[in-house]
C-alpha cells in the first residue's frame, strides 16, 4: 500500500467495526468517530499491506488475527488519557477522610482497585498517597495492595515498567518527585521511573469490564472507575457498576470521574460527595 494513501472507510465497514467494538468492549463508536477510527486503523493497513478496511476486519476476526492482532486493535480503539494525580480532590479525600476512617474502624489491610488503569499513573498515584499516609502516621499498623486492570496489553506492559517522560511529573512537588521517582542515567532520554518500593505494591493485569463476572480476588475497600463509563451506553454502565459493587466490601468506596454519575441507578451505594460513593448494606 502506498504510504501516502489513506483508504476511505465505507459506511458498511464502519458498521462492521462499530458492532464488533460495541459487542467486545461495550465502547460506543458513533458516526462522529469515523475519521478517528479510519485514521488509527489506516496505519495497520499499511503495516500489514492490506488494501481495505474490510480485508483488515476479516483478518482481525480470523483465528490468526485473534491471536496476533487483537491486542493491537484494542490499543488502537481504546482511550488512554491519564496523568499522575488527575482530579486531585479524590486523592485528598482519601488521605483526609477515608483512610482516617479506616484507622478508626481498625482496618489494617487495604485493597484498592484501579479498574481502568491505562499506563499506570492512577495506580501509582494511589500508592504514593498510601505511602504518605502510613509514613505520617507511624503509630498505626496499615498495609495495602493495589490492583490495576486494563483491556489493553500494551498499556499494561507500560504500566508494569513504570517508566514515563519527565514532563509527566512536572506538576508534582519536588518532594514527591525526589522520593518516588528515579531519573534515567542517560539524561538525553529525559525519562523517570517509579521506585521499586512503589512498583512492587501494584499488580497490573488484563481484564475486560464488559465480562459478565470479574475474577479479581478478594473484595476491595476502594475502587477507582474514573473516566471510563462515559464511553458506554447506560445499560452497559449499570452492568459494569453492579459488577464493581459486587467486588466492593461493605462500607467500601467507589470513585468515579467528574463527568460521570450513577445517580438514578439502583446499585446499592450512597453518594458521599460528588463522584464518591459508599456501599450501603
């Protein structure tokens, strides 16, 4: 395929991909996303030397494609917008309210789930908050485990590595940067890496929130599900939230993104402050 040629996606091809994406991942792909989808997939057509989106779809859904191309396709159609301490009031509320309440209740083993962890910034931000709380309260006994899940294997691999551009921590204080990140020895690369003490506290793994049930281990004290529901229709949103609540401990907390709400859904939680909910039982 000519590298300068970008084929036009037909309406029939758009419908094929739209139905496949919604069925497999629950992600809405309206007509307004056609150009974005076409642009992202055109690169794969060139790399695979395919002539049409229909040809690529046939390959993607073949046995060979499911084995070799599926993870790449997931990464192309997923959104991975994230940063350290995004929506900082959530982390402040955990530090100032939730963790002190856990201490008063005698909870010493805390499990936290970053359910759409992308490249790991959210999960590592949670770990930093936990470390800071524990270090500032030396008389308490508290340990924690963080699980980060995502549908894209490439971003999971990046999260596990914990390597980021220096620009990604520009907004953090010098204290946090010095304590929790290591600079690359090759200063031309301008990379930083999360310290091993933090990386070992976070377990990243594959999971599709569209699954009927979640095999995620024992229940969690806090679940982050931020800026992901906006990509699903209301029916799928409710299904996901119910599955998450089933994996939340009694009196556990669910944290959503600022553009999301579950008010009106009968899912067994009560609103504590905007976007933060507590499981009622």
